[in-house]
C-alpha cells in the first residue's frame, strides 16, 4: 500500500515498524458540543484506513483521543453554570452515538487528556531539563520553538514566514512570539492540577504527544487528522515529541481535505454550520458516511441538500442490488453450472480492482466505482432470468458484502423489516396460489390491497418479489 505522506509530500510504500502491525494515532474531538459534518470526515476516513489494513491481515492498534479539558469546554461549562467534567462527559456520550450511527468502530483505546496528566508532566519536565522549554513567573511553561532546528518541516513553511504571523497575547510572558504553551497556569475559577510549576492544566498540543507515547510508543506508524491540524497542532506535536524522545515521532502523516457547504467554507457566521446529528435527523447517518468515502480523502468535498440526496440514491442502488441477489439466491438452482467457475473469476476481478484502488493512497472513490461495477454484473449475470446456482449467488453476495464492509457501507441489514412482513408474505403466497388456480379476480384484489399499502410486486421467473415503495 502506498500512502501520501504530508511530511515528505509524496506517496510512499507503507512499511510498518513491526511487520504485520500498524500503530495509528488519530486526533479526536474536543468535546464541548455535538460533532459537525467537518469532524465526520476524518472520523469516517480513518475508520476506513483501519478497516482496510485489518482486511489486509494487519493487527491495528488505533488510538483516538478525547480532548476533555480546554478553553472551549470551560467556556461552555461557565455558560451552563456547570463544570468541565459534566460538559465533556456528556459530549463524549453524544459523540459515541453519532459515531455508532455512522458505523465507526470504537478505537482500540479512547484516552482522555485528563487521564494522562502524569505523562504530560513527565514530557514537560524532560523538555525543561533539555533546555527546550521554560517556566514563567505566572505558572505557564512554553516550548522554545527556535531551539528546534526541524520546526516547520510538516507544514513546509520557512521559519521566517511563521515568525511573521506570530503574536504575543495579553498576559503571556514569552521569550519569543513563536513559543507555544505546554502548561497553562490556572486562572480563577478554572480546573487545575498540581505541578512543579504551580497549579495549572496542559496545553492542547502536549496532550496528544503524551497519549501517543503512552499507548503507542515513542515512534508510531501513522498519525492522521484533518488538514486544518497540520499547523500549528501537528507541527507542535512533532517538535515537542522529537525534542523530548530524540527519535522520529511518526513515519507517515495523513491529512484529509476540507468540507465546504454549498461550495462555501462552513462557518457559524455564514449560517451554514451543520452538526452530524442535525443532518442525520433529516437524511439518516449512512448517507453522511457515504459522502465521506465517495471522494478521495485528500480532495475537498461539498455538502449540499442535492449532494446528500445523491448519496441516498447511490446507497439505494447498492441496497437494491443486494436485495435482488438475496431474492434470486432464495430461489436459486441447487446444481452448479459448468460455466459458473468462469463467472467466479469475473467477480474476483472486481476485488482486485477494489484493492488496487485502496492500495493507491486509500482511493475510496475508485474503490466505490469497483463496487458499482460489481453491482452491475450481479444485476445482469445473476438475475432471476439467468437462474444461477445458489453457490454462485452466495459467492457473489459474500464478495459484495466483503467490499462494502471495508468502506463501512450497507450496515443496515434489516432496514426494510416491518411488523407486518409476515402478513405481507402470506398475502403474496395467497396471490401466487390464486394465479396457479387461474383465479384472476382474487389475485388482482390481493395485488390492489398490497398496492394500497405501498407494496410493489414484481413477477419474476423465480416467483413474486415485493418491496416497499
């Protein structure tokens, strides 16, 4: 598999540190509100990365953190006359509901920043000892950016350009405007922990360095997240981790592109800001996931009502393919035909196309095209008219579900099951008997009754197929 590495700006063959294993760290949400559709993209994309590596037989340790203490969380708690723990715990649970709705597998480990204070303080102490960090009189601790000769290597920005945009905010006591906070001295009313530098709490960047080291080691295989995190978050993670540990922090860096809304940048001020929960209430969760995997992860994607409707329609085509195949399989011939061995090879070619796409920097767009090509073959070669064997149908269905499963799609297996299904099946069977007996009046009456209930009947050589309109 080849991965586009943001660090080197080129595709590279993925060679894990330990053969057959992959250690991945993905930046998770700051839990002060429901996740928005921009958050959904890295969540879904890197879930697919994990699924694909596991599909290829690798053991994956996937760590995704929760930032559960932060300025935004504290502000939200103050607005609610609550506390940061109440706010963060609530929105961690809401995140889990949305992630489950989008069929995102729980991480191997979901660490919280507040559970890793000891590890955070250990890294800060080492950086101070090595001269890469310094405490100030107000309890802050800053990283000396100019002391790190490699600073800027991820964002590929010259240090002088970064310095030009740096400012010292009111209340900060820095040696240089480029220095960033590792530890923040506590302000009145804020949560804090005891430290050698006084009461305070960790800075945002140091939290991820600490959790990555604790759960994955000093050097990890892949670090991933949104494009907006390249600078300063990931740049600062590299600086503090490598200066502390003296070894490379991550071998590969993967970043997904932005999401626009109606071709404009998503922004609360523009009124085009949507949470996953809001979109799911109108369209369901699966079209959101489909949208996130329908384009290559590094390209920008656009969210709109028309686009999400197209996603729903595309999913419907895939579900119809599966349901048609299940119907054919239920009535399929028991005996294999000699030519079906060649048909299996034809089906296998779509697995090959799928894997070639995924091996090319996780190209889910081309992988999805391979699935639709497979669906077209299933619909034509394994239709009721062609009367395939049950074994061939089972083989095709297994392959279809296998590939859709890697992308995390078609997970609503029982989506059309209703309380009256048995009654409908009985009416369909009764109509079938009436037609056998040439009782056309009864058959037509049953058909009209079912149509009035929104049930569409389709007569096939292998029996009557029905679905809800």
